[in-house]
C-alpha cells in the first residue's frame, strides 16, 4: 500500500510540473498599456466613471488630465516586460484583461488608471 502511495505521489508531482510549465508558457511576456496619471484618488475614480459611462474615451481623458508626458499620446506606454515598471503598476497591468480599465492604482508617482491594449 505504501508503494502505491509513493508512485501516485510521484505521478501527481510530475503532472503538476507539466501543467505548471504549460501555464508558465501561456503567460504573456509583454503587455501594451495606456495610463492616465493624476494627483488624487477621487479624480482618478471620477475619470474612470466618466469613461465607463461613455462620456469620453480613455485617450481623450489621458490628453486632458494626465500628468505624464505619455498623455499627449493618449496615455500609450507601448509594450513592456515584467520588471520594467514599478511593482504596483506591473501587477495591475499584467492581471488586467485587454480593453478593461483598472481601478485607481497608487504608485510613488501618483494615481494611475491603466488600460491594457494588447498582450504578446
């Protein structure tokens, strides 16, 4: 009985290892994102609400309100890999579905709204 348990445990660990590799290979290595950088949470929340309600596009609000130079390009940051952005921003960007707008994300630069536009 003990031998069977050991064989099953080894087989289980082998299967988990294979699945882990498949999942790791399926993770995107780069995302393309846009962001809007503002000075406070309430402004970020208000902008997010207005975009979701259809009062303007993400790009429009980035040009109007973002404190980052990327705002002039509609907030587009281009493609980036893990480790290139501050941790809070990176976690949000790599976990956000394409096309969705994040809730406000705080970094040392201020409050960000993030929109992932592509993955590869």
